[in-house]
C-alpha cells in the first residue's frame, strides 16, 4: 500500500535563524585582528629599510630598541645598501630581457631572414614539404648567419663588451659602440629605393642619408630589402625544377598516362638533379658570396 505524500504546511517550516538574532562577535576577535595588523606592519618595516627611516617609532623611557636583524660588519659582502640591491635587480631584469630579445635581434639586424627565406623557397621548389624539416632549415640558417656575421660579432665584442666588463666604458656608450658594426652592415645591404620610400613617410627622416639613419627607419628598410632579394633568388631557383615538371608532364601526356600525378614522377628526377649538381653547396656558397663578395 502506497502512503500518500504529505505536503508540508507553512506552519511546519521553521526558519533557520530567528529574525533579529545575530551571532555576537567573540571578545578576542578585535584584539587578534589588531595583533595581525601590527605584525604585518613590522614585517613591512623590516623588508623596506627606507620606510623604517621615514616613519621611525618614538622611543619611550626605559624601553629597549628593537633590532630585527643583526647588522653586518662594514666591508663584508653582506653589507649591501638598498641602492646596490636595486641596481643588481635591474641588471638581472635587463639580462633576462636581453636574452628574450636575442632571437628577435638576430632576425632583425643580421642576414638570418634572407637565408631562411631562400632555403625555405628552395625546399618548396624541390617539392618536398618536410625534408629537411624546419628545425634543420633554421639551424643551418643560424650557423650560416654566424659564419657571415662573425666579423661584426668580433668587432662588437672587442670594442664594446670587453671594455664594459673591464669597467672602462659606461653601459650606454658600450651599447652604442657595439651597435655600430650592425648599423654599417645594414646600411651596406639596404636597398636605396626601399629606404627612401620608407623614410619619405616621415618628414623628419626624409632628408637623412642611409649611413646616418636611425634604427627605427633602417631596420625595417633592411628587412624589407632582404625579403625582396630573397624572393628574387627564389624565382631563379624555381626555374630548373619547373622545367623538370613541364618535361615530365609532357612525357606522361604523350604516353596517355593522364591519371599519374606528374609531381610524384618528377620528384625522383628533381632530387637526382639537385644531388648530382651538388645543389646545397652551390646555393649556400652563392648566398655567402653575396655578402662577402
């Protein structure tokens, strides 16, 4: 037998708390909060000596001065002022930032964008999409960049980094001196028409020569010039492989093999032609001679 469900009445429902009754605070809650705030203030004063100097606590009669930590003896390595700690922190932040920007600097002011673009176009011209992989292309471009830019790196190290480490040159002067080889390299490689078209967009840079141009104008003009030159070389690299594709397509059409993809048949001939011609050595040698010649 199923028992009927009983619907609760409003009179049976009791409120959880009676109206007008609020839990009274404990007697020690206010004192605990005040002690917590006082401890936090002491920690802040201990962590920042400047705050402790600006807002000293007035001594009372018969009181013992509070010493949060024993003072380091004068001349010891632990006796560091706030300014020296702040300077070291800024140097660490600057070094980490420079390490993060190093790949971007290598792309912007060296021959890396030109080399990696040409090698990527060459891989597409052969018809292989993932051989060699991107990591190999980027690594080869980096080492070729090191080979080409080594005189500039050595000049910057000898005349900027070493005097800075020896304390003979200020950081600002060392940065300006170390950037001079890269400025000369970009000014030598930039296309004059590209630079003029970019400099004419700003009235204050339209009359400045390439050798005296600011980095904000020279770096983008240099990158645009390198990419345009890489596309021109990529067009020349595409031509022999395009001829192989046309010959293979014509042979397959004459044999009635219309369902056979020409790219699949032309791939071994492209690879054999590139290997027999020693293509990698020829291409990389031509790229290097374009900078050193």
